[in-house]
């Protein structure tokens, strides 16, 4: 029974260290940092250019479609790499499954192409 609680004590110590260790630099930076707020320090700053106007900008939906297509084909490569590494040991069934997977993605690409999603206007 004593060993049982010792294991939980060890987990508790690790949890305490995991919480306190990152908090120490944050609290130290808050304590040491100069606190002289002003309108110049509170102004937004980007690349040395003073911001003008509102921050609300509308983007075309086409940008999101390109991003989604990129993510889809990026995920495709994540699935194809392990398959390619273990190709010899997987056999014919895995080869057919990968052909089906690539076929589904090709149909999706052809559909997007036919709908004109990839056309930049």
C-alpha cells in the first residue's frame, strides 16, 4: 500500500514541477518589465508602417478553397509516405487500397477543376 501512494506522490511532484517551471519565467518577466504605458506603446505596429483604417478586411472565398485543397493534398502525402516505406511488406491488398485512396482524391481534384475552383479570377 505504501508503494501505491509513492507512485501517486511522484506523479504529483512531476505535475507540480510542470506547472511551476513555466510560470517562473512568466512571473519574473512581469515583475522585471518596465511599466510605462502610453499611446505610442499601445499602438499597433507592423513592419514599421503605421496602421490606418479598420482592421476588418474581407477575403475572397477563393483563398479558402485553395487552402482547403492544399490541406487535402498535404494530408494525402502524409498517408502515402508510410505506405511507400512499408510497401514491400504490405502486399497486394494495401496496393489496391492505396489506388482507391488516390482515385478518390483524383475524382475530388477533377470535380474542383470542372467546377472552376482552380481558376483565378
